[in-house]
């Protein structure tokens, strides 16, 4: 049974800076339990949060900031929410 009221786990209190490749799709971990942060490894299935990965398609090759605290209002990108935890 999945409890959708369970909050995600804070993976780290700062963003993950990642070089993404144009045209490549990434799966960002929204539950915080993945061992391959900031990307999903399927841990959400066992976490009980009811959360799922968030797909991100890179439109250009560049460095981006994926949210590490899992509190962003702009999934999967960091919006500075970690400053308030």
C-alpha cells in the first residue's frame, strides 16, 4: 500500500550540478531514496511515498541544477527551496 502523504527524503541540501546532453532524456528522482542521485533507480517503488520519477528532456548540452532537497516547485530543476529547510 502506498501512502501519498509521505514526504520525500532530502537527498542533499544543495542542487546537483550535472552536464546534460542535448536530446537525451533523464529521469529525476523525486522521492529522495535513489542511490543514483539525482536520477531515479526505481527506489520510489519501495519508498511508500507514491512519488514517481520526473522526466527531463535536455534541449541543449549544458550544465543544469537538478534539485537535491526534493522541495522544488519547479521539478526537476532547483528553485532555491533548499535555502528554506
